[in-house]
C-alpha cells in the first residue's frame, strides 16, 4: 500500500511540474499531462509526433469536475450512469470559461472526455486539481501500449515516469460517441456499441472516418506495427507472419495466436502485443485470418483495417 501511495505521489509531482508521464487504464496506457497547461499539452504532441489537428481525450475523476469545463445533457447522463467509469468517451460542448488548453481541442468548442475505470488511474485523478489529457502512449500512427514495457519501447527515457498498473484488461482504445447533437459513434472501441444502442433503443450511425476532427482515431493510418498488414487471409505468403484467431492442430513457427478458442475478448486484449511481437521477431509482413465482424470483433477489424494502410 505504501509503495502504491508513493508511486501516485511521484506521478503527481511530475504532473504538477508540467511533465508528461505514462498512466495505466483499462483500455491502453496513456501519455498524460495537465489538460489546463499549454506547456504540458505541447509536450504530449511533440513526444508523440502527433499532428496538432488531432484532438486529445481528457480524463476526469467525476462529473463534478467535468461540469467546470463542459455542459452535460440528458444523453450524456444516460450513458454515464450506465457505462462510466469505463471504456467510453463522450464529445460534449465546451464552456467558454473552461481552463482546458486550446491545443487539446484543436481550437474547437467541443471536448472529448472520459472517466477511466483503472483503480490506479482513478486514485491519481482524485489527487489532482486538474484533469489529465492522455492520448495513447505511443508514437503517432503506431501500436498503442498495453504494458509498461511497451511504453519504454516507444519512448525510452524521453518521458519522466511510467505509473505501472500492469497489463491493460481490454487492450483496445475507448469507444467514442458524439453527443453534441443526436448520438453518433466516431470510433469503435472497448465498449460494444450494441450496449449503447440498447440505451437509446435504436441503431446509431457510425462515422469513424469523419473529416471533422473533433475526436481522435479519425485519420486513415493508425495502430500500425510498422510493417505491411493484410486482412481476411486463409494462408500466409512465404516468410510472412500469420495471425490466427484460434489454435490449430498443426502449427508453424510463423503462426501467432490471438486466442486459444476463437475468443474475441481475448483476441482484443492480445492484438497489439502480438503485432508488436511479430515486428520485434523480425517479420517484414503479417497476414491476419478473417475475424468475425461482431461485438468487439468489429473493433478489432477497425484497428486492422487502419493498420493495413501502412
């Protein structure tokens, strides 16, 4: 318990001085900084080599702190009460007197907000006087980090501190829903959108390649291992890694298994780690067998599709 408190205290010390640190969440690790500080936010963009027109998600401990920066509406309350804290991000109207850095929002009057479930991240947020902007802890367009060691691989000594919270339970980024008008899904993620549709009792439009950059995940190339990737393949080419959804009776050294028994949640959790391993093992190309396009399988396919643009 003492070491946990010490780690949170150390994380807070760096954040209070406008440094960036890595933080764990149930989705992926985030590269965090004070969302009210232009200095911190510029550091995030520079470290990630992220274009400034790609907005950041801001993480809050609770609604009371959120209300200092954003207007809440009835659709938000419905979803918040059901799914937060958890892997869902909301696009809300930003208040004119908000202290959120203009670099967070791409100078727009809306803000992407989330309430993370990870207990360590929540404990840290509770100690702070400001919310945290925390995009995924990786170089822009590359694979998100799901372990502290992934963060080290991405940034080395360039960031001051990694708050190690173990391996991320979901392994894919949050689902983003635009609530500025009628609900629209801007990014598939860790929360199956059928759950959101049940709340509203209707189908919701998915618009995950929007030209209107009010949320992350809207650019064509994303989540890439840095090598060419092919989807929906039945067999691999020579000297190519092959990722499969379940174990096969006959296996080869270039076979990489997302799950043992065609488990989509297990596959989601393993996706980025396995793609990272394929690259680190020296393969120049990777093929992925067809994955069911249902539930979180839709999110896996979305990530693979964007990675295939490499």
